[in-house]
C-alpha cells in the first residue's frame, strides 16, 4: 500500500489534458446535478459512473474518454446513494469534532466509490474495505494529507479564477483518486456491469 500525492496529482493532470473538454463536461454535469434538488440522490451514482470511465481510460490509455459510460453508475444506484449518505454523515460528525477528524474520515473512506464500481461491492463492503486498507500502519495519515492537498488545490483554483478553476479542480481530484485506487488495489481485468433491472411484464 502506497501514498504518492505528488505523483498522482501530476499524472492526473497529464491524463486530464488528453481529454480536457470531456472532463470539463463531466464537471459541468456534476455542477448542474449538485445545484438541483436531485443532487443528494444522484451524486453517488454519478461519481461511480465517472470512476467507471476513468478506470476504462486507465485500462485503455490509447482510447479517448467516453462520457457515455457515466450512466453505468446508475446500475449501482442504491449502493452508491447509501454510501454517499453514510460518508456525508461520518464526515459531518468528524467535522463538528474539530474539522481534522472529518479529513481523516475522508482519507479512510477514500476508495469507497471505485470499489463499488470496479469490484461490484455493496456499500458497506466497499466502506469497510476502504477503511481496512487506508487504516494500515500510518497510511490513514498519508491519505488524510492527500485529501487536504486536493482540497487546497480545488479551493485555490476556484478562488483565484472566479469559479472557473472548478472545471480543472474537480476532475483533478477524481482522476487522482482513481490513480490512488489503481496503485493500491490494481484494476479489475474486465469490468462486468451489473445487469439493469428487467422490464416489467406486459399487462395480461
């Protein structure tokens, strides 16, 4: 298990430059979803879908980023939605305990969404596995610092560009997280999508 903050951020930026406008469009989708009443329900599934296309890019670096795959997260809707609620709850509790515990929580649960989409894990299994890996030895401190650095970069880019930096900061954070997942868990050889629910039977 490793923490490579500088290397992940640098590699993430190089990857984003290859498909910049696709990542910017993904950031716009997340921004639009967050600004509506449905944001609470869809952010988790959308994040899973975003990791799906990023991980596909890492498996096939010669192919362009394909935003069509972002809808794959909807097949994990329940687990992704519940995971987002629990992570938000744990973060809020940690935040009100003097902020730093909130960052530790985010570091410990750093891999939850990639584990759901790439390893087909349920929400609690993914949360538990992320915690197990990130809490080994002093890794929790390294991932907490990683979360803090990503947060500072995001805040700085957004602040000094009147919000436009969000379209770089958001994909930078998520691609860096995907790279951290790759280096600590490896990439599943071939993602097998969950089947969509069967259509209802025709009326008799």
